[in-house]
């Protein structure tokens, strides 16, 4: 294949976690190893500490200046690593779900004290939908955490994935002595440092070696021997194909803030994590090694600086080679466009690039051509599939407060929903505009941005819906009748697809039972 060498040295992944588990800290350590940054503290957290719009806006403004933090590209041991950032706040979970469609694997950070948390569960569900390979990093071993065996059991049960320990922690909290690498058969004693050197490890190929007792003390040495025997008995060698198909997740223990246990994980990651994978489209499977370029937009970043209102569309290259200034086919718009300033995201600075290969993420200047999910090709008509929209959790009617600015409001809401900030539903008959979001914070952001960027004042009126379901049917008449009959609860989404807005689970179940010829779908993926 033409670009084999380039494509096979790429690994594109995301770090996911419940807020505060240590995603930002781990990201920073990985960048340190990659030489992409020189000092700790260089990566700013994208955390929204207070539940405040101003806080979010400030973060977005900073990101606008340095959108580079959305994708971090660095090299480690001849591997080109694309690390995609995901927002930590749960109100922006949709953004994270979409980012997960653009990666080939993930590293899941779990806080050893808190174990599996709400966001961990949701994010893993998305990974499971796509059989995304997962590596687990159990963080904060320097704190008094849960018993390690209990923790593994909890993760396996709650996240419905088999775990395979690659390292094993000797105690936790104040007693934390270090990690034993089950695979390499060496011991790394715990030290708080900003870098880890190869020679910090002590080779202990045979656990009966008295050196182990000398290093960690008799009691802990004995415990480690017992633990390892138990683990080896259960797990044996890691089965890499099982990892690649998302069935088994290798597990590492460590402390991100102390840069401990991170290198073990990174070294394994570059060995086993998948190179760019083939992808399904509406027509056929696209193989990464095809000569022809194809890619899709998974994220749109608005520049919140009113002087520069351009947007940046993040495109994942799925096959072949993308080139600057070459015309590509925008499938949805059926038009050819070219990009004179595509960006790459080498560590904290945006660089204009000449080309990019499958696995890479390219930033494209956008003046309004792109929607989330748009596909670019060299002429062929297909869409990449597997970029679902899930039902929002809160629904509100958009109320125009200034009739003189109706046009601005329409334009604003259309553009913001293209960016994926929220979902827009238009009620049948009544033509009410209903905005659906995952969290309250998004409504505040929309209101703020509509006013700041489009000069349109709006307010929101709560609506009694709890879920949106996308409808399909082989019997168009039955579907039309249903929509007419249930006018108050019927709407179309942005692409004109019919949606049923249910007030409660009871109503939804009743409609599902009463309308066997209509299919109710929980994501927009059906179209
Ligand atoms: P997030 O991106 O997943 O939200 O988490 P982040 O890395 O920001 O980490 C959350 C907090 O946990 C931070 O403390 C961070 O320093 C701390 N932390 C990360 N890794 C470890 C670890 O291995 N051990 C311990 N004990 N703490 C860890 P913070 O007080 O919220 O922020 P900061 O002011 O210290 O930066």
C-alpha cells in the first residue's frame, strides 16, 4: 500500500475519565515523555470548576487562542501519537462521545479512591458500542484507595469488560511502595518525580529473589508473591487480539501527578494500541490503506473572538493522504472545496501543513460549510457512519425576545446546532423551536453566544419532555398519521427526520406498544 509506512506509525487515541480522576495530569505526563512540553504545569485543565457560564466562556476563549489543546500530536519511540482532548464536564458529554468516534483506542483513567464513577460508566458505554480497545490506568495509588482486587472486580462488573493487570501495585497511600511489572518482571520503587528513567527499575525475574525482600520489606514481598501467583493463575499472558476487539482491557497502576507507572503504560500502549483502523460508511467499508483520501468532521470549534468569527472543523483522516490546496468532494453539499491553510496540532502550536495521513486530525478553516458528521472524499459519494446523536436530557422552547432580530436568531441557532452545541427540533404544526441539551450549562452558553455573536436575545421555556426518539417505519402512512395525531409530541430534527418527544417513560412505552409498525430509535444513527 502506498502510505503504509506513514499510517502504520500512527496511533490516535483519547484519554477519558470522570472529572478529577487525573486526565489532565496524565495528559501532561504523556506530553513530557513525548518531549512535546518541557515542564509540568504546562497543560491547562479544561475543567469547569464552578458551575458558571463565565467560567466556561473563559476556558473557551483561551482555547480559541490555542485550539491546539484539542488535539495534541507528539512523537514517542518513532510512533506518531495523536491525543484527542475530551471535555471533562458532563454537560458537554456529547462532544466527548463524538470525539470517541474519531479515535482508534482510549485510555481510561480511574481514581483508585473513588473507583467507577458516573461519567466513567457512560463513556465506557460509548466505547463498547464501537468495540474501542481500552487501556485502564488506575490513578492516585499514593492515596489510600480501595483494595486492588476489589477495585478490579468493581471495574469489571460495572463496566462490563474483562481486565488484565499488566502491573501490580504494592500497597497504596502512605504505604505505597511501587509497582511490579508482571510482563517485564521488574520492580519500580515509588518515587515522586517529573521524569522516569529506565534504570530506576530493578529486574526481579524470579519473585523468590531475596532482593525483593530487601527492597520492599518481608511482609510486602510476601504479599506481592501471593498476589502475583493469584493474578498469573487467573490471567496468564495478555491476549492482544482480545484487547484489540475491546473484550479485554490491560490495567496499569500508578500515580499520574508523581509520573509514576505512566511510562510502563505508554511503552505498552505504543506496542499494542491499534494503528488507524478501517471504517464503515453508508456504502462500503473504507480501508485505511486505500490510495484515495477520505475523512469526516467530528468536531467544530467556534472562535469566540468576535473579531474573528471563523470556525475550525476538526477532520479525522480515514484513508489515504490529505493534501493542502487540493480539491475534495463535500458529499452532503455535493460541492468541491479546497483548503489553503489546514492545521496540524503539534504540541501547543498550530502549524499549517502540506499533507496528513489516515489517523491524523486536521483543522480546517470553516466559514459555515461544515456540520458534524460531514464526509470529504476524492469524489465518491458515501458517509462515514457511527457518529450517532443521542437523545438530549433537557428540552426547552426557544423564545425570541426581540422580533427585530428574528433572522439573526435563526442563523445563530442554526450555526450553533451545526457545531453540535445543542440539538434543534422543530415541532410539527406549531413550528415551535425546541432546543435539547445534556445539561443546563449548555442553555446558558447558547443564550450568551446568541447575544454576543449574533446580537439575538432569547430566553428558554421549560418543556415537559424527557426523551427524544427517532422514528422510522416501512408504512409511511402510519408514520404520517402518528405524527399528525401526536402533534404536540412530534417534531423534526435538523435534518428533517421525524422525532417523537416523550413526556415520560410510561408514555414512551405506551406508544411503542400501541404502534408496532413504527420503530422508536434512541439515537439518530438509523438515518
Ligand atoms: P481531570 O483532568 O481528570 O479532571 O483531573 P486532573 O488531572 O485535573 O486532576 C484532578 C486532581 O487530582 C488534581 O488536583 C491533581 O493534582 C490530582 N491528581 C492527579 N493525579 C494524582 C495522583 O496520582 N495522586 C494524587 N494524590 N493526586 C492526583 P487538584 O487539587 O484538583 O488540582 P491542582 O490544583 O493540584 O492542579
